[in-house]
C-alpha cells in the first residue's frame, strides 16, 4: 500500500503501455495532469475517466492567470490576484471548480496563499499571489475554496510555510528565506486562519536557516504544521523533480526524506519510470507507524472528496462555461463585491 502515498504524472494525452503497466503494478493514490496531457475536451474527459476508473484521484493545477491548465479548452481564466482585488474570489473558485468537474478532476491544487512581496514573489510567482496582507490573502483563499467545494471539487493551500519572500523559483533553484520572526508569522497567518477548513496543504521546497527544504524537513512538516498550527488534514509535497532539490539525492532518496518529514502524498510529476524505485525506497525507509498515519490521512481526504462529488451539478453546455469564464475576466470595477451572473 506504500504506492498509495504517491501522486504521479504521465507523459502525454493518453496512457502508454509502459505507464499502464507501472500503474497496474504500483497503483498510486492519484495522477496529476498538465497541459502536455490536455489536447481536446473529448480527449481530456476520456483520459480522466480512464484514470478515475482505476480508482485514482485526478489532480490539476487550475489557479487561473499564470497557471491555467485548461486555457486551451476553455479560454484564459482570471488570475487569483485579480479575482481577489475585485472581490471575485468566490466566483473564480466556482468557475475553477465547475471547469474541473466538467472533465472529472477530483482536486484543484489551489489556491495559492503565499504573500505577494516586491522583489521576491511579485516577480517569481507573479499574479498567482493575491496580495501582501495576510488577512486579505486568507479571506480571498477562503472564498476560492468555498467556490471549489460548492462545485464538488477539493482544494489545497500552497505553498507551506509560505513562498512569498522567496526570490528564487523553486522549479530551478533552492531559495533560502531570510530569518525574520515577524515576517515568518505573517507568512504563516493565512495557513493558520484556514487550517480548520482546509483539508490539504502543499509543502514547498523553500529552505529556512538550516538550508533544508521545507518538504524534506521534519521541523516544518511535523513540528510546525502539525504541532504549532495543529493542522489535521493531509500534507502534499511539491513536485520532487524540481531544481530546488537537486542537491538532496536522487528521486527515491528525496521521496524517502519527504515521507519521513511528514508529507502524506508525494508527487513525482513526470519521471514515472523512476516512481517504482521511489515506492521501494519509502517502503523500506519509513516506519510502519508513519506509513499508517499517512495512509489514514489520505483515506480521510479521499472520503472528503467523495462527499464533495455528491454536490456536483449536471454540466452546462461548454459554450456557456467558456462565456462565463470570459465574462469574469472583463467584469467592470463598479460590480466589485456584488453577485456576478455566471
């Protein structure tokens, strides 16, 4: 069952024979799709249905703005920053949820609750961040999550314990966050405010004073997230293939360290051929108690997703959804904070 602690990526718009064999032999908890996997509405629905029929959760990053996996199918979606600024975070979440549900996705890995800091995340994460004020970020994220849930799709807060002050992109390099207790508390505030309602958090690869990436650090995953914040949901790792982890061993070694540190779901997002070795490393290297804890958390999260799915509405015609997404991007300032017909 150790393979059920993993989320994996696949190479293209359909499963290859070797990928099917790997999924048969080592069934993960889920599969995450990217734009390389998405070509047409029919193909996307077919692929998600095939994966779901295997008992897999299907994940997507559908934030809007710079990270918009469905833009080729539905047109560009409003960014989280713009939605928050216009008081439209709930509507943005509803449309993201409807878009995901339309194709059968179980989880949208959103919203981002990192603060937008000039000279750091404002340049690296750009409009993925709602703003600098942690209370405002938390309010927008809460509304986005409510929108997702209302359409039967799960969400995930990211990137714990906050990437707002990171001046380097973790896809490429390891950022080390400056030591500042006041700013660290502000980074954590959105997570603290939402810990009771959010069921999932993604742990980033940013390092603290000790130089250890958060995703591989027990001080972050266990002591800070579980102890200090008393978070009871699931913790996902960010993609273990990112450049920030280049100095921390091969993929199996990184997977083991992430599992030990407290990640309940470990993402290997493209190198699926190496995924079986990751499963073996985690199975041999973490305790039975830790494995049972992670599996129990993931089982509870999967049950939460099943409850959400029962809320899903019959899909409206694709042209109507596309029009609603376009309309939200062009809402005038005078409707800020009011109901927007979708």
